[in-house]
C-alpha cells in the first residue's frame, strides 16, 4: 500500500458563526497527483492553509509527512503556492529565489534550476514587478520547488497561464509525481484535473462530499445507439444489458449504461435481429459533468440538513 503523505480527521475551521471547513477527512498518498475540487468559497484554500500550518483548525486533526502542520520537519519537506505568490517587487525573479535559497541553506544554483523547470530562465533577470500574472504564477511554483520537496501544495497553479503554459505545467506536475513526489492541488479547471490527477476530493459548503479516483468518480461509460425498428433495438438491448441499464431517449435513440467492451456484441445482436443500425458510439461522463451533479446534490443535502436543524431549534 502507498505511504500516506497527508491525512485529516474531522478537520474543522469556524470563524464565529460561519463554518468554513466542516469535519473534512481526506487522505493523500505518496506519488499521486491529488485534485482538491470545489466551488468558490467551498473551503479549499482554508483547508490547504490548515495543512501548511498557516492557520489553526478549530477542531479535528491533520498530519503532513507524519508531522503536525507547521512543524519545522514538515516545512522542510513541503513546498507550497497558496493564493497570490508574494515576492519583493524590486528584485528580479532570480534574486527573489536566491533570497529563499539562502533561507533554506541551498546554493544559488538551486534558484537557476527552479527557474529552468518553469521556463522562466530567459526572464529571470527582470524585476518581479514587470512580470505578467502567468509569470508570477510560474515563479511561485518555482519557489515551491526549491529543495526538491516531498510534497507540493498548489492552489490554482495554472492561474494566469496561457494554453501552452498550462500544458507545460501539467507535464511538470505529472513528471514530479512520476519521480515519487506528491502533488496536492486545487483547481477550477476540471478538464485539467481529469487529465493529470490520480484521485480527487470534492468539497462543497465546507464538507467533503466524495473522495475517489478520477475513473471511479466519472463512472461507467454509456453506449448510444440509433437503430430501427426501435422496438426491435429496445428488445435486443434489454435482453443483453438488462432492463435497468437501457434508457429510451427522444426520437429513436437508446442509451445503455454498459462499458465500451459491450459494443461489438450488441451491434452483432442488433444486425442478427434484423435491425438497421444507424449509429453506435460510446460516451463517458466528463469530470465536469459529475462535479456539477454531485456539488448540486451536496448543496441540496446541506440545505435540507440546515433547514431540519433550524426546525429542531
């Protein structure tokens, strides 16, 4: 079993009457890219800040690299980019990183290596104040990479990047995980998360709704069929896939909740039954579709629970 790098148990943060994070329990394992997803204001950044020891939880516990968040041993082995990266505006990108390398007791060459990894070498001598949003974000990730940390905690790492920059960042994060480092990132770009993350946790209204692999959370693919006569196609589909897995859509289309591997057998059966097959295609739900579905369900459930509590009072 993979080593656990981050774990939380009922982690909670309240600000007065407002509960920003509500009993979140999650697990991040070594060598994976873990996507932490949720609508704006769901509690993602607050959770990440607690994991890094930047704020204290109201209740619950967290462990990062087998240490309590904020302990020196945890800080040495974790790199982070949370919200807007803060640097000295009058120093160059390279000199900003060199300030950090000296604090971390690293050589200046570590700053140059970090700039190279985020494709900022050519602009490393320019003052930070002249950087675009995307360049500032790259420098923030470069700072997080200093010292080759075991864990990277990144809050919206592709914010402000152009499409090519996003692709480069995705490639870098996958490369890091491939070398045994662990990446915990929050992102609102669900297509990006779907492409690079091994597992995801979805938070809504402060509560963790689900935690699973990307494949599991997207569920089984569906098979769409257009064939005539429709009653013949329907009978064949129900015989092979089962009544509950077959759905008659508008017009002459059927949707079968089966895997793509069932396509050849069902197609042959339709032809053998004398049906004219016009279209057969597989379709998988995107992470974005599932995200909107489960956060809407979660919000509804939380609203119902809140109403019930108010009636109890």
